[in-house]
C-alpha cells in the first residue's frame, strides 16, 4: 500500500471517532435510556457537542473530494514522493482541524484547514505535472 493510500485509509477511519464523539456527549448528558431510544428529542448539551457535530460534518463534506483526488493520482500513476508528503500533511492537517474544532480554537482550526487545502492542491498539481 502506498503512503497516499495509507493516509486515505487513516482519514477514512478517523470518521469513526468523529461519528461517535457527539453521540457520546449527548448520551452522557441524557443517559442510557435516551441513547437506546429513537432520539426523537435532543437533550441540552454543552457547546463542544455542537462543535463535534460540525467537525464531523466538515470531515464528511471534505472526505469524498480528498478521496477522489488521492485515488485519481493513484489510478493515473501520478502518485509519487511529492504526493506522498502532501498526503501526510493533508492527513495531519485534517486531524488537527477536527481536534481544534472540538476544542473551540478558531484560528488554529482555520490554519489547519488552509494547510489541508494547500496539500490537496499539491496533489492536484502533480496530476497535471
């Protein structure tokens, strides 16, 4: 497995904790009965749970685009050392983005997003090089 694909796999697996963090936050507030119910009503929760929801949505919104670019680089034979480094940077920046989102750190979150977009654009650039 190439570095690019390993980074994509880790990024895909990062979805698991991001999916469960908001639910755990709600269940810890509302209790086991709520967690096992249909969850028709949402409990009042701390602000970090809302940030966790938004971090999860942001991750899912970007994952398809990231996967597409990395897979196109692989399939077209354009993956190389540069795309591997870019994929590592992209992975670390996306994880940092999620964590800073959860923590409520606006500027670091925005910076990590810009780093991830830049790394993605490096991979796109290599497609046309």
